C-alpha cells in the first residue's frame, strides 16, 4: 500500500477518514472548508515553486534559504497543527530516505504565522508506527466507527458519518 502525507494528516485527525480515503471515498468537494483551503493554496506563496511531485508525495511549496532546502506545507489554520506537523515530518522522512536533507515549515497565511518542523530519530520511529497503523486501518473490511470529536463539525465527511 502506498501511504502518503495526506493519510498521515487524516490519521492524526480521525482514523475513520483514513479508511475512507484509502477506499477513494472523497470528502464533499463542495464543503466550504475544502473550497477555502483549495483557494488559499492556489493564491498564496505565488513567487515560490509550488506543487512539487516527489515520488508519492506532493510538496505545497519549496522555500529556499541559501543553499538549504525548506519544504513548506500551507494550511488554512493552526487548529490542526499537530496533524500538519506529522504530515510534514513524513515528507521530510521521504526526502531523507532519498538522501536529501531538508527542514520544514508549516505556513499559516491567514494567521501570518510560520512554524519550523524538524525530523528527529524519535519522530521517525513514531512515523513508522503510524505508517503500520495506517496500513492496518486500510486493510479492515469495514471502517472504524465514527467518533464525535472537535473536528467533526468542519469535516467534509460529516454527512457520511452522521447523516
């Protein structure tokens, strides 16, 4: 199974979303939050290289700081910062495994905020545990039961889980 950064993000928000995404069941594309996120991604950091495909991952933006590579991940809100951090660390791990040293930055243009992200050995171990759990969830015949949480009311899968 091809695990990608989006699955790491969903894994840290809702395990049910992981199962749905691995089945190509996409969230409501007309959802206001998804539409706004897409708009924000398209209209920010226009001077930088954007949407760089590298293997099975796609970086939002590349920020160059001298001769050091910095991968940027654009998010509409720091509300999901923990999930965003793991997604970006996964991207850094993919680069590291390819022999490319980089650091990361979470970019919150609406908040005019940036957060540095570094990959540590401890985080690499945790990423591997998450990867194994993502595969385990994806291989289940039925999705995990929905669990009401703080993210549900702004989720593109809200009707799927709670209708």
